[in-house]
């Protein structure tokens, strides 16, 4: 099986639960602590395609950085991706990637979808 990448925040219970599930299934993993090693703007654009979701569906609207960046529900996708690149705390977690597919691990069991061919 190809290596899965998990964009992980060890302080988040959902992220820890998703990681534990993947480890239980012995999935080969690359763990990216995205607050320490944030994805680039280009990587976020790639994640958008793999997730098949608009950025508004995987940005954390409850973070103070969301409002501070002047974002609202009508903000264009490019502005949301720019804000996530500048403030990675805005990225919903965890996100797990396998090849050209990705899922947001909420609930954590969603990450198991990537273990199926």
C-alpha cells in the first residue's frame, strides 16, 4: 500500500483518533504536523482538488484568525487558501491524503475510506 500523509495536530483529539485508527490498520504513514511545517499555498490548492471540496468546507471558521483576516462566508476561494497558507491554524484537521484522494477526518473513521482501493 502506498504511504498516506496525515496533516496532523497532536493537540486535537479528532486528529489523534484518526492517527490511531490508521496505525491500528498498519497503514504506512507520513505525519505532517502542519502547525510546525505548514503546507504551501500550492499544496493547499492541490489538497482542494484531492478533497473535492471548496476551501470554505475545510476552513476553521471559529478561529480568531478567520475574523482577523477579514474572512466571511462569501470570501472567494483564493482568499481562503491564502489565509490558510498564512495561518495554518485555519486548516481543518486532520486531513489524510492517499495518491489523488483526500478526506477530512471528521469523524475520524472517515480516514478509513482511503484504505480501500
